[in-house]
C-alpha cells in the first residue's frame, strides 16, 4: 500500500477491480482530485478537502459536485462525460457495483489521448489556425446556448468583477517580497483599478445585455482536446459559481493569454478575431484587456503559490507579470483597408496580417460578414440578391460601409489595430477611412493584393463551389466590379502594401 494514498485509492489501482479488459491503472493527481485511468475510461474522485474556494469535505458534498460536474460538462462534452458512479463495500475492498450506500463517488468519463490536449499540441508546434477556428465555433455556440445571469444579479456586478482582481494583488504582494516585483505589481493594481473605474458602466451594460453567462470558467489549452480532428472542451469549474458565471469576454481572455504564454501571438490574435467575427460582440474588445490582465494575474498567483511550496525562483511569476505589462501597453494603433476585385486575395492577405501580428493586437472587419449581420443573415446564408440589388444595392452599400466605420472607430478607440476587409472600389469610401484614421491618431495603409483575370475567375468559381464563405461574388459580380472600380490614385500608392510584404 502507498502510505501517501487513502486506502480506497490505493486499492483501486488494482486492474482486477475493473470491468472489461483493464491491464493497468494509472493515477493522475491534482490538488483537488484523483483520476484513475483504467482501460477505455477515466474515473475522477474528489479529494475530501475544504479550501477557500471549494468544499469537498463531506461525502454528500462530493456527490453533489460530481453530479454538477456531469451536468455542466455535458453542455459541451456529452460524449466524454458518461455518468456518476458509486463505489461500494469498504475502503480496503472497494467495488464498482454493490448494495447499500456508496462509500465514495466518481465521475466516469471516456478516456482520450493526453498527447491530443491542446497545450501539448501547441508545445509540439502543431496547433494551427484551423484548430482555433473550430474552437471559436465551439465556444461561440456554447456561449450562445449557456444560461444568462438575470439583470441585477450579483454575477457581473462591480463587486463580483473588481474584488477578485484586487485580491490577486493582495496575495501576490504577500507572497513576493522582492522590491522590484512589488513596484511592478502596485503599478498593475493601479491600472486595474483605473480601468475598472472607466469600464464599470460598460460592464454593467454588458450584464444587462446578457453577456454574463454560466460559462466554462477555466478555459485554457489544457482543458481542450483534439478528438477526430475536432476541438472538444472539458473540465469546467463545477465547484464555485463565482468563477463560472462571468462575462463571456473574460472566458475568451483566458484562452488569449494562454496562447500568448505559449509564445503564439499570431494564433492568439486569430482566435480572438474568429470569436468576435462569429459572435458579433465587438463591444467585448473594450473590456478584453482588463480581463486579460486579470487572467494573467490569476496565473501569476498560482505560480507564486507553487513557488512558496517548492521554494523555487520567481521566473514563472515574472513571466506572467511581464505579459500583463505588455497587455496594458499595446503598440500604436493602425487602420488597414483592403482594395481590389473579388478573388484578388484580400481575405487571404488579411489572414496573414492577423497571424503575423507579434503583438496580438489586430482585429478584422469583413464587409461580407458585417453586411449579412446588418440584414439579419448568417455569414454563410444566401441572400438571394442580384447584382447591385438587395443587400448589395447602393443604399445597402452605404449602410454597410457606415457600419464598418463605426465598428472600426470603436476598436481603434479601445486600442486595437483594425484591418477592414472590403473591396473599397470607390475613392470616396477609401478617403472616409483615411479620415477616420487621422481623427483617431492611427497609422493608415491600403492592402492591395493583385491577381490576373484568370486567377480571379478560378478563385470565384472555387469559392462558389465550396459554398461555405460569406462572399457571394459571382462572375457577373466581377464583371460589374470591373466597370466601376476606381483605381488607387497617385497619392494613395505610397500608402499601399501587397500581400507579399506581410
């Protein structure tokens, strides 16, 4: 018997105690649970602990939280989370079936390959933009279906948001006596308080608008896995409502800073853009940096606790502090617009711009997506509009470009760089965005990829055949664009870049 393990856990390391062909049982421990990996299944047993943020001290409480874990994780991982099962008989001779009251409970799950967890995939350099696009699909769909905190709820209130953020600094300042670190933490705390004071009305408005929901609560790369090429979320927070009922922007900020910590700013930028494009929640950009700094400080506090326990160095803590400092000091904003005919490569070029941003501070507005959202259509839906008609009529064009200007101004004001992916065939439209950049104090440039007539034709036909892009360009649309395009003027040429320069 392992003297460091309870008798029931030590006994359950025997493969003979499990149904089916189980030849080996592996034990994985966290500070709050034991996970027994046996054959095709995993059995998660909660430790009888009581901490400041959870209480598993009684069998009744452990049973309750097992049931909560099953219910909450089935929202997005019903194939992984199978059942809550009882453990019967005695700690010395535990059985998975029996009569009488259980002596313990476990959450039974399907096993998956640990190497497929996204943190491992990322560490191997195999995490791709397509994976994060799939993740954005999953997260946005989950958030849209999640329960909404009612107006006036404690969840999403000022105290619910600010107090945990300030508590991080209280704990960190206690754990880290080094003067240099203390000064940096005090500066971050002052920024956090000032940002909250500025954003509090918006945070309240977001709660009233239904943006505070029953989220995952612990959404980082180690709690996601690739299964059959699909990104699957798992292991949400079941033990503390305060950590689960949060603004969806706070949830996304956790993945964002985790990708930054993994030295993947391009992928962090890509994920953020994909989520906002799907949800349409561009107001989230105004609070994202506040929540990203909060999440970085949570990770710093965890690292500080670990450092105290093992008497280690402060390298990991300092890394998160440095990450937070970078987040609150983004580079000067820039506004980039695209120019060109359908099929010339504008979206491909702006894709590259997002994925090569070393600061992860650029967001994109696609006219094809924004136009359809304005008219109540999903990005992939067919509008049934003819050339120059319906949602592509002159009035709709004016409305779409006005909306793009409003959204770009919102993002620039929040400190994000913006790329507007649209045709910008008319000089007047380009000038309006140049003026916006001047008004916002942002650098301005035009991204104008080039393609031959045959390339344009092939790309439009291929995109139309695929049928999953927001663009509805056809050969008839291309012909019409060729008649009305206003080429870049001599004074615009100096502000252009092509896709090869990205």
